């Protein structure tokens, strides 16, 4: 009677100590960082170039205009 109540398609997972591995969070971070460095997000390079151009434009100071006195001798 107990066999009739259980669904036949259920497969019980086998849990042993080898399948339950603890992961080192630092190692996992560096693994992902290596992947992220290799595969940049779309538009990330363009944004870096844009930031550099904006920084250069903001840092540029035009030479001061020198005013020359009018030559008329009055």
C-alpha cells in the first residue's frame, strides 16, 4: 500500500560528503574576477575611453589671453 502512494518518477538524491564541497569565497571571487577580466561587459571599453576624454577636456586649461594696450599714444 505504501508503494502506491509514492510517485514512481521520484529519484532520491544521493548525498555523501564528496558532493557537498565547501567553497572558499576568496578563491571563488578570483575565479569570477579572472572571467570578468577576460569577458568585459558590453560597452565597458567605450565608457573607459569616454571617461579618459572627459578627464582630458576638463584638465585642459587654455593659455590666458594677454591684453595688449591699444597703440595710439594718447
